[in-house]
C-alpha cells in the first residue's frame, strides 16, 4: 500500500481501509497515529496525546506487537526530523511541518509516554470500561472479572432441560431430545448466537400447537387401521422389496401401539413423494392418508423450529438474569454488558468514553463481530456533535 | 522547633532517633512517635531495644488518630467523641441513609439506582465511594469544602453541583455536629495552637514518612512553634534534587505548553532529568522533600553515609546518593572490573510463569544462603504487587524446607475460616452441590463442630457419589430458588433418604416407596447423622438469610452462625475473634451513623468483607523465616536481600480506579502532595533498592509457556534494566527456561538448581530399551501363578507391569464429584446395567427387581425417558441371556492347580458347565478378550477336554457366537507354557504386546504381506487410534517408544501366540 493512503484519509467520521495481507495496513495505522500526534488531522489542529488514541486489535500478542510497531514508527519519525528520511511518508511529514522544532518535540513527548498508549484487545477494552466506569455502566463497583468463561450458559442449558424438556409429554420430549440429546449439545448449537443482539428470531411465536400434532397422529393411526392400509399396500402391485411394502407391517404395529413417536423413521417412508417415485398413478396408492402423513411431517418440522426458538429465548432470558445478578463475570459476559450500558440512553457512558478517546482505530477489522461493531458504532456515531468540532473516525482494515 | 533528620540509610535514622529522645533515658516519660506502618514500628522498636538496651513506653500513633486526639484536646466540647462523625466508616452508612431518601434530587445518582436488581448493594457501594471521596476532599482539598459551606465557590461542573448539595444535606443531617470535620477542625486548631494551649506533649517524632498531606504537615509545623518536632526522613540523595522530573512528566508539561501557547517559550531543557532512577521513580518523595524545604526555620541535620561502591548494588546506590549518572567502567580500575564480573547483587529474572518465578526464586535464595556467610532466612524479604497470587506456589515450594511466613489478607489465609463465613452467607447464591459441601467440611473448624473427622471425608465423598447426590436440598428448594420442577431426584434429600433406608434395609429388598436403600455399616450411622444435621442446618440458614434485615439482626445471625457451624482451635480462634471484632466494628459504625434501615444480604456481605479485610490487613508478626508480603508503601525497612516478584506491565505500578466524578483528579485539578498510586508504587521500588543491603532481585513473567510471545515487563523494570545496561555495559537480565529440569540448570554454574527431585530425574532414560537392566526378581513369585493374573497381563501387558510391578496408576480419579444430574445414561453405566441384567438372570433373580432398584439409584435421568433407556439396557442383557440360557444347565466349576513345566498355575473357572465354558458378554468382543478366553480355554483343556463358547453382541444388535474347539491336554499345556514364559520374562522387563495390533499383524503376515511393511503400517496407525480402545494410552506410551516398539521381536510373539488360537477358533 502506498504511503499516500495515510495522507489522503479523511480523519473524520468512520473510515475503512481494506487491503490484502502484507500490503501495509498496520503501517498505515502507524502513519495515521503520527498525523494525530502532530495535530495534522483535517478537523482541528490540536495535537493529541498518545493516550487519547484508542487502538484495538484481536489478540494479546497482537497488542504487544502493535505497541512495538507504534513505538518504532514514532522513533523513526522523530529521527526523520534530524536526518532526512527516504521514507516518502516521513519526508512529506517533515516537509509539510509548519514548525519543525515543535513537531519534533511532540514526537519526543509521545515517545516518553508510549507505555501509556491505549492498545487493547476488545475484551481488554470492555474489562477496562467495566472496571473504570461502573457508575456510568450502572453496575456495581467491585465486579470480579475472570479470564475464563463463566458457567452461565452451561447452567442455563441444563436448566432448560430440567424445566422444559423433562416436563414435556413423552412424544414431545422424545422429539426435543432428537434435536439435542444433552445440555452440552444444546450449548454447542446455540452458544454462538446468544450474544448477538441484532438477530431477530422467526417464527416469533408458535405456529403449531402440540395438540394439533397429536390430533393429526391419532387421525392417521385410526385411518391406517380402520381402512387396513397394510393390505391396500400389499395389493398395490409394488415390488416385493420396496421399502413401502416391507415396512407396512411395522407401520401397522406402530399405529396399533399407544406410544406416539414423532421421530420414527416410518413416517418418512409413507409420503406421496416416495410413493410416486416407485409407482406412479396407482389407484390404491392415491389414498389420502399419504398426504396426511406428509402434512404431519411438515407440522413436525415447523414445531421443531418453534421449539428451537423457545429454547433460544428461554436461555437468553436466563442468561440476562444471571449476568445482572452475579458479581462474577466471565470472558463471554463482558461484551454484552458493555453493549447494554452503551445502548442505555440514560447513562453517560458513551459521552465519557468519547471524552477519553476522541479517536479509535481497529486493526484486523474482519474479525469484528456484530456485537463489537455495535459497541463502536454506537460510541462513535455522529449523532450530535460533541464539544465543538471534534469528529470521530475509525479506519478498519480487512483481509479479503 | 522543627528539625529534619535526613539520611539515605534507615539505620542512621534509628540511631539519631535514640540519641534525640531524652525521654528514652527516663522510663516514666512517654515518647510519642508518629509512624505509618506496623512493620516499621516493629522494626524501630527492635532497633531501639538494640541500641539503648530497652524499648519501652513509646506511644506510636498514626497521623490521623494523633490529629483527632489533638483536636479533642483543643476543643474540650468534643473530648468525649472517639471518632469524628465525618470518619469514612460512619459516613458510608450516613450517606446510604441520605441517598436512599433523596436520590431523586440527584439526576445521575437517580439513574444509577433506577434498576431494581441489587439496588441496595449499588446504593451501599456508591455511598462507600462517595464517603471515600469526601474523606479525600477533607484531607487534600479542605479549602473547597470550606468554600462550599460558605457558598463562596462557584461550581464549575455538573458533578460539583450535585456534590455540593449532597454535602449540605450531610451537614443538615448531622445537626450540631456538622462542623466536626477535618477541614473545619484544622482551622480551629490552627488558631488555638498558641502559648495558652498547654499541650500535653513536649516533643513529637515523625518517623519514616515519604509523603504527607499538606494539611497534616501544616499542623505539625504549627505545633513545632510550641514544642520540638523531629522529622526523620529517608532521603536517597544528599544533593538537592527538588527540581528533577521524570521523562513522562516532562512530556506532559511540554505537551501542555505547546497546546496552550504554541510556538513560543519552548524551554525543553528547563527541567533537569538528572539521575534517571531518581527522576523517574522519586516523584513522591521529591514532592514531600520540596514541601519540607519550603518550611521556614527548618533545621536540617544531615546524617548521610556514602554507600560503598564495591558491589554493583552499592555502585547504583552511590550514583543515586550523589545525583550522578555515569558509566561504571570509566571509574574503575581493571582488577576491580574483574571482581565485579561475578557480582550477584543485582538480579533481573525473566520467567515463563508464576510457578517458575517462585522456583527460580527458591534456587536463588538457596544460593545466597549458601554463599553469603551468616545470611538468615529472616534477613530476606520477598514482595509482590499481589502476593496472594503466589501463595499457593510459595507453600508448594518452600514448605518444610525453608521457614517462611506469608503476610496477606486474612480472607486468603490457610485456615479458610473467613472464607467459610463468607461462603455460608453466600449460600442463597449456591446450588449446594456435593463438592461445595465437601469443601465446607474440609475446613477443620467446621468439621469439628459437626463431629466429622478428616478421615471421614473420603467416605462422605463415596456416599455422595453412590447415592446419586448432585445438588440442591430437595425438590421444593429447586422450585423455590431456581424455578425448576420440584423433583427430588439427585438432591440431598434423595441421597440421604437412600442412606438412611440403607441402615435398616438390604439393597436387594428395595425399593421401598421409591427409595432404593444404599447399605452402610451400622458403625457409620453417627457419621450419617452428622451429615444429615449439617445439611439441615445449612438449609435453615439459607432460608433465613435470603431476606433483608436491619444490621442488628444481621450481626445476630452471624454470631449464631459462628456458634453453630464453627468449633475453632489454634489460629482459628484468632480468626474467630477478628470476625467478632469486625461485627462489633459494624455495630458501632452504623449506630454512630444512626443507620437502622434494612439492608440486603449482598450489602451486608460486602460490608463485612471490607471490615474483615481492613482489620486483618495489619500484618501479623514476623516469624524468623523469609517474609513474603505485598509491596507496601512507607516501609523502607532494611533487609539484606530483597526480592520483588510479578513486575509485569499492568500489574505494577498498580492501577487505581479513579471515579469519573472525582473532582480532584484529572489534569488541571492536581496539586502537589496529592495521593497517587502510580507515584507511590514507583517510590516503593526506589525505597526497596535503598533498603536492600546486599542483594536486590526482581522477576517477572516475560515469556509465554504456550505461545511464542513475550508479555511485557513493568515499565519500571524496563527502565531499571536499561539503566543498568548503560552504567555497567553488561546484561543483568537472566532469561529462564520453561522447565525447572532443563539441562541449563545442571551445569554447575550460577544457574545450577538446588532441586534434588529434578537432579535424580534428569539422567534417567525415558523408555525401556533392550539395553535396560532387568528388574531383579524381588518379591513377585512366579512359581504360583493365578489364572486371573495371567489373563490380566495379556489383556494389557503395559498396564499390568506398571500397576503390579511399579504401583503406577494413570487412571483419572474416579471419585470426582459431579455437579449435575445425569441427562442421559452414560455409555459405561449403560454397559454395566446390561451386564448386571445378564448376571441377575444367570442367578435366577427377577429382572423386575433390577429394573426398579436401578431406576432409583440416581444414575438414570429422572424423566420418562430414563426408564425407557434403562429398559433398553436391561433388554440387551436379556438378549444375551436368551442365547445362552439353554447351555447353562449343570454348572461345574473347574478348580485345580496344574503343573506346567516349572510353573504351578491356580485355575478357577466358575462359568464352566457340562462340556462347555460359556464366556458371555453384553458388548462387542475385543481382541484382548478373545486372547484372555483362549488362556482360560487352554488352562481348562490342560485339565479336561472342553469347548469354549464366546457369546457377544455383533453388528446390528445381533447375537454372535464364536467357539474354541476342545484340545488335547498335551497340546494345551504346550501352548500355555508359551504364555507362562512370556509372563515370567515380563516381571523383569516390560513386554510390548498390544492384542489388537498383534492379531492384525498375524493376519496380515498370513495373507502374505511383508513383515516390514505391516510393522510400519501398525506404528503409523498407532497414534490415530482412539485411546481406551486397544491402542495408545499413557501406559503404553510412557513405557515404550512406539516408533521402535513394533519390531521383529513383537512380530515373532504375534505369530507364536495368535496362530494356534486362530486355528482353533470357529465361527458358529
């Protein structure tokens, strides 16, 4: 990436730098920091102190590396004021300087304070916010923040089994256990969606009732027996080894038994689809029961979807309760907590954060998920201007 | 008269103190000494005793309490008040009462308290923060407070506005006591200290402060007009150093200057940076030094002693002392330089983890003890920003080897007394898992009160596991506390009922009314009774404390709790007394603040915790061993060796949370003499350099034990390292290895470890090889061999060898208590149930009993599905049984001793029937099982000609049967002797013979594959196998180098053993 980029970027609002690996995104970030330190933003000429620039990246080792790179870049820039540099960006920086002595002094200052540079991971940033701004977050002052995951999700999933699945009627219970056999499975399938507040869930409410399904099952069973579907199939001229034929007897037993098994493989065998595949236009097999079975399977699918929604909402509700009632927060709980506080219009957190860091930069932006994006969008969105003409911008870098 | 005694050596100050105090010579006169820390007080007492022969009648006072005494003396109308009503501790409760009532008039606070969840706790915590804030204002901004009161200050911010009106409300609340705060009293005192005051003191000594709030210093200054006041100040430098500043400070000032008046007056070199260590670390002391030097009529007495520059440490001290900064080499002669090469007086260690830091520390301490004559453990101080993080590693490494004591907050101490009190009060947050109950009973004081001995714990753990106890008291509590279905399964009630039923009923006779008895010995009934009572009491307490109560009631509850749950002995008695004292403290604070409101359990808990922490953070006495402690300000006590651990960025200097509404913080509001954690910590480091007499040692975690990345050391360490590098032109940083047994530590140089454990381990070879010496025969006799042993050996020759010969077990602890009830039947339990079913059927027991008994053990999920799964498992057992039922007539066990060559084999085959041995298994047949049954078959056939049937589950749930044909006795004996010989050899050196792989090899060879190819294939596949199948597990992998184990010897054994078997094996 040419050094031009860092000069061309507008230092207001939200900015995105997108480039492939190894083209100098981090290099550009360092150059932008130089501009900010020297007050060469195009919004206001006041130089920023290094601890007024929030720099975020994704792993702890990346923060360490970024700190070193920032420090080295400032050092290079300072030297460029003494010995002409071949680096184009630095050359421009020196040439465009209105006061070389002052600019050099600003860089020396930044070097001396470089250990106070605010380079964090997103989690580190959230932990810092919760610790330093409890009053603005509306949380208690002594929350314990751990490096490990909390058990909240695990417990919520277990409780869903206890209170919901295990108290269902046997057929529904069996159906649910076919979706998630243990709380662990439930946790694995649902875990990654729990913290994503932007997700809206559809269907929002139950489309099918349990009674409707059970009624339909009863109806099918009754018709199968009363109209001796087994013999109808036997006389239908199907091949001997056709699955429809070989399973007809099992289906009769199945319909005679009082047990209702919605997960049985038998249902799927007797659908119009399967029948037309092997025998088109047979008058015996034009029986309405096959369509009924097909309708039932659709009902079950819809019902399963509503069960998943129910589990999702139940667990999410539990999670919100445990996060607000516990004094202990795990790694997973930090982001949602900060997001809540930032979205709460009553709290002054947003304002305080902008005061502290008028500028934020996020490296490796491709790794940002929606919660993280929400947090920064909310803080730095230019809804109303703050304290005069200072604007906020955030370059993002991305690998494609 | 105000006198300043300054020295760079604490011992000089102590000597001067003894000389200056005339009262010392008169035992009936009291000397009053203002001092900040307990440790320094103790040290000064010891020094006085040493220098004068006795230390007595010295009245040590903290500055704040001395000043309160003074105020009371000067204002007789408050002489009966023990504490100021504005004291922080009382103020918390007063504020809480006020804010609860009138928070709506403060917008920000109203928003903060809006949410109902934990409102009471947040109210308390906010009051706590505000109380500290006002306390700081009174100390550091008395003028503001007085201006607020006279309304002469215009509020500059919204925050200030609400704080002013809150302050007025506090004053109104206090009525006629509203003037009794530090700011006002100070003004009164300043007026009243005059010739007519008739002070009760004739002189005061102020010892060892490195900073002091200006307000206090002003008071002492005024006092010095009437009486003698001596200040003893540890001054690192004998030059004037008031105007040197650190680099960061200079940067800030410069940036400010550029912002305010750009382009003009850039006096870059106005502030001297001077001695880099002093300028970067010394700000705190420098501010104090400047304050002192600003006092008129101050008489200064210099009692400096120039440090000797013979060692590196001495050289650094001398540079600080003389405010100089130069490279050492230029000053020294060649021979002196040589002598300094092995200098160990300054050390920096970079390790991989906290554990390693402590291991390295131990080695270095041992080295120092062995090299420095008359160095004692008590001469060594080890400190860390948070020593608590190290206490476990310290105990693990130092216990029983070097005497030591750890001074940290009592909440973390060994006895777990305080922790248990807190945990008991946290019961409503707990789900009462088995693990939590065991943890309670591991605390000696609690176990004693319940009459449970420590050896009983193991039994309790197995009761909890066997009876299926997982969590919660009973179904009702599940429902009330967590909104879950009121199901008793896997609760304490469920398990205890089973145990109680087991006292009077046999397991076979159960279940009775849904309770399946779990038999216990009659002698254990008292233990069971204790357990039941304990659970009962916990339940009662838990229900009682899940409410809001007035503080009086809370105190009562804790007092009862102490009686009921604790029977303290030894050090626990001290802990109990401290707890009661904390309660008393809370009582007097709240009554002083007229606080009678109900508070939530969380609030009470937080207050109690804080109180206990405050009370016990006063360090306990020194023990004569190494002292481990937190890095604390204002000590500067000399030790011969000082070590500081954990100096990483972010951890040191420690960060202090400043509330955003704190008006005194932030840029322009700072004043000289303000408290700052950052400055304090830097000064602690400087004081430690000065206090270290022979060795100054620092360490940090600078390497990661999992990634290729380096955590950053504290900036202080980086600067220290850089400085040392500049002046000595030599790297003082030692980078350590990941493991304590690295060869680096066994070369006899400075890095040599003192650990015997690792030394003996380092030279051992890891794997058994052909060259390894066989183990002597020792105790295991091979003359009499049991058939079952022989079977076990060939099932897993490595495990057998390690367990039987060496006593090494790699199995995970089976007794781990689980936190949650079963949501499915685990595969192992499933298998066991099927096996039990098969066994019951063979014994002609009714299978229904097995069903109902198993159903009520707590191993099965409590829902309808659980019963279905259980039925399925039992049905699998039934299926196998039906396949063998006809064969089971006329049982005739084969029991005899057979002699084969020189061996005597004890044969005992129970599942032998007329003409057949039946080996029935509910699961699939494994190769090792075939091998084992073959051995049994051979043993049986050496006695009589008999067939063996192997009945098991095949694919698709079918029942499969294999059979081993009858053999002539001679042939059987021939084959058997091969096994016996291998077994005999194996007792001397381990044999590599995994059954599955050896069978596969034999099969491949028979199919004409090349031996080399097959062996390579097996070796390659080995690591892809699932463990706990018949492949790699810790037993095989720790005993053999698998890349070499699949050799020709292995191939030979495989053919010799499997070939005859395969010939005899027939499918049915």
